[in-house]
């Protein structure tokens, strides 16, 4: 790539990422606002919101841990594909 092409590529990528960051920030503000509204409503109904949030986070961590363990079991290692001890037919 020529220097001008590299410059344009990196500038374009940076601009796109900055715009994505701004949009993500906007979405986070909306989500935080909704969380606050629902938390307030639950508290008014007598729900221990902190305990509820802890339970949700714990369940999420357990689910993530199980998914990671399943991915590790399912992943193939180099040895799974090692055919070095196989003899190739003579035409190769």
C-alpha cells in the first residue's frame, strides 16, 4: 500500500471507530436510564434490587463458565489433526 492509501485507510478506520464509540455511549445511557426506572419500580414493590442483581450476575457468570468449558471440550487441538504417522499413497 502506498503511504497515502495507508493514511486514508487508518483515518477512515479511526473515524468509523469513533462514531461507533459515540453510538455505543448513547446506547449505554439509554440502557442505564431503563435500568434505573425498573430498579425504582421494583424497590417500590418491595423487591431487594441489589440481591436480585447479584443473582442475575451470578447466573450469568455460571452460564459463561459452562459455555467456556463446553467450547474447550469441543475445540480441536493440533494433535487431533496430526496425520504425520499416516502413510501417504505412493502417487503423492
